[in-house]
């Protein structure tokens, strides 16, 4: 009785055993300069592990595989883990999609995981990470700001410098670009990066200027400049030496961030602000110049309103001239000749007005005022232009023209007295036509006679396609070949991943066509089963040779040409076997 009870207990334990497959991450929120570890854990020896695409991340290391199996009190436990180290590409919310395995003909998948990537965070350097041969290792990205308390529309500069020492920088890539919310900004071109000597926090080192930006704050208050983050390829010396006594250099990637910066923008003072102030800040000259002051009837003149100097040239509007009604003025043509450097914007802006006189006489264009805030003195200044006199030599006088216009306006011909009264009317019926006999009625009536022949023709065409056995078989072959090899094609630039995917594709092909499991995939068994299904012996041998080559090529050097050649060969062999196997 006791023996039967133990047997029943083991049977119940086996029935309760479940396949567990899950994904675990080291953290769900991380900075753009941090790394993430993800483990895919299963309690069975699953087959055909299919990793997610990891969109939004770069694989720094992996996959690494760990297998553990133990027996405790007669009870076995099994665990297989695939591990990856990931580096985020940019800020935002990223979803790690599902991974999948196969076990006993069933497919098991992990749950998706949401990861939040934030701004770069400050990281304490682990002393164990520092190579023993380089105690003075330095790698810091710094944003140097010319002024942290500017006025509204006062220019400031941000220069990003990379300081380093005892490290060879091989390249860099932007992970997070700085954002200048509420700033007008423009990057200053750097023609060529150059390494210079300097010091950082009292320590001598080298630095490279990576980026220069000029900013004009457009809002008063505390404004934040989001940080620039870089993924930098470096070469680090180690405490190991080769057989010739030379120090061994290792390649690595490091993520650095300039950190967020806060700018306290002061508003322009309200006391003394001129009426009509247009927002100009800097140091300016102001001129109003006509192309000519004496002209004949029908001629036109151009009036140039110009501000020149240094300041926020593109960020304010020029005053508009006021002219007499006898002068017809058109909308201005705006022209900018402005250059931007680290000191700010300089040059001139011009509004050109075209003016056409209507009558003979002399007319005055009133003086114009241009106000700006002078940063040097911290006060407002106003420039007033001179009055401009325009002399129109000929043409009708304004008084005569007004009199003739009034006379013509008061005389109304008898024929026009009743022109707004319609002598005839057009009546429209209120009642609508019935549906019977309308266009819609006849359309719906004859529509079935048009649709039925189309349905019959479509059905006959489908039957003809279904009866084309050879054509359908060819289409199915192409579909299967694309399905099995699509994953391998995506990994053409990654040798190890390519050959893993290619070997997996060929195994899946055999499992689908020969109805066998992984444990039955010996070379002799595969050859016997394929030959028994009328496969060509040469094709069978090519298939087996390619399978052996996948196992060997994973650990041997291979060129991109040989990888492409193996991929083309696999497509050809699978297509041939599809045609031969019955």
C-alpha cells in the first residue's frame, strides 16, 4: 500500500510540473547613460530560443548562456538562462518585446517589459572598474556656459568640452541631444575637431571642443537646458602585458553626460520702457532712407527702414512708417544680412516699403522712433529719424480730385435707379420627387444583374488557381523558404548570430517536412529519411555539408562574402528539397 502511495505522489508531482519561462530585468527605470541586464529564465530545456529585437537598445554583451541542474532528496531541478547587457539609445519609454521557446511541440513566450529611460544620471565611479595601470584615468563631458543670469534676449554661449587623460578616444555617438526649450538657438560650425591641452579641476589633461551653441532666452524665469549624453568608444590600458612586454590595450564603451544646466533669466526692467518698444536688445543704429524725394506722377519711391549693429537681430520687429493718405504704401519686403558667432548676432535688417503718390503736392513722412535695451548701460535708448518731405511735381491736385469724385457720386442715371429690383422671379417647387422612378431607384434595381456575373467570374478564377497544383506548390515553396530564412537574412552582418539562425532555420525545415524532433536529428537519420522521400543524393549531401559548416563557421573567422555565399546556398538547397520531397 505504501509503495502505491509513493507512486501516486510522484505521478501527481509530475502532473503539477509546469513550464516556466520569464524575463527579468535589473531595473525598470534607468538613465540614458546607464546599462540594463535582462535574463530570460526557463525551468526546462527549451528549444529554438527566439530573442526579441531589443528596439531602442544596443546589445553591449550577450547572449551568455547558463545551465544548472541539481538533485535534492531525489527531486531534480533544471534552469537555463540567456543573459544580455543592454545600453539605451535615447530617452523615452521603450518596450522589450516577447522572447519565445519551443518545448514538446508547444511555444512559450515571456511577457513584454516596459522600460523608462530618463536623462543621464550622476554615477559614482567604481574603483574596481579603474585599470590598475592608469590611476589618473579621466573622461568627463562638461557644458561651459558664458552667463547663468542673462537678461531676456541677451546672448549666452554653451560650449561642450570632453576632458580626458590616459584614455584613447576612438569615436563617439550622441545618445541624447540637448534641448533648448524657450531659447532661440543656433549651432556654431566646428570645421575640424582638434585635441588641446588644458586642465580640469586642477588636473592637467587633454580636451576636445565638440559643440558650440549660441542661445537667446525668450522667456523670463528659471529655464533648464537638458543634457548632452554621448556613447564614447575608448581604448584603456590594463595591468597585463603581452609576450613582448607591451601593455595590453582593451576596447570599451563609456557613456558620459554633461548634466542639466539651469539658467535664471532676468526680465527687462519696466521702468523707463519706451512706448512701442519692439523687443530689441543690444547695441544698434537706426536709419530711414528714401530712394528719392522728388518724383513725377506715376513714379514710385522706396523707403528703407534699417536697424544695424549687434543684438537679437532676428527676434524683433522694426517700426512702421506713417504716411499721408495721398501716398499709397504697400506691404514691406523684409531683408536680413545677419551673421551669428559665439559673440551673438550682428549685421542689419531692412524693411523696404514701396510708395506711390496719387496727387500733386508736398507730403511729409513723420519722424520714426526705434527703441532698444542697451546691455552695456542697462537702460533703454531711443533713436529718432528725421522728417522726410516728398515733392510730387505733376498730376491732379487732391482737392480737385475729391470734388470730381463727389460730383460723379451724386449723379445717378435713370436706368440705374431700379437695377437692384428683379422684374422676374424664379419659383422652386417645395415638394421633392418620389423615390420611385428616381436615378437611385434604377441604380439599385439593376445592380444585382451587374454584380452576379462578377461573382461568377471570380469564383471560376479561384477554382482555376486552386486546380493549378504545380503553381501552388512553387508558391508554397517560396513562402516556406522565405519564412525559414528571414531571421538569418537579418543577421548577415553578425557572423555568430547568422550561423545560429541559419542552423536553426535548417533544423526547423527538417522538423516541418519530416515530422521529427530535435533528438532525432542525427546525420545518418536525416540522410535516410530524405532519401526515402525521393530526395536527390547530391542535394542531401549538400544539405548535410552546409549543416556541418554552420557548426564550424560559428567559431572560425569568416568574411561577409562567405556568409552571403552560405545564405544563397541555403536558399537553393531548401528550394530544391521542397521540389524533390514527396
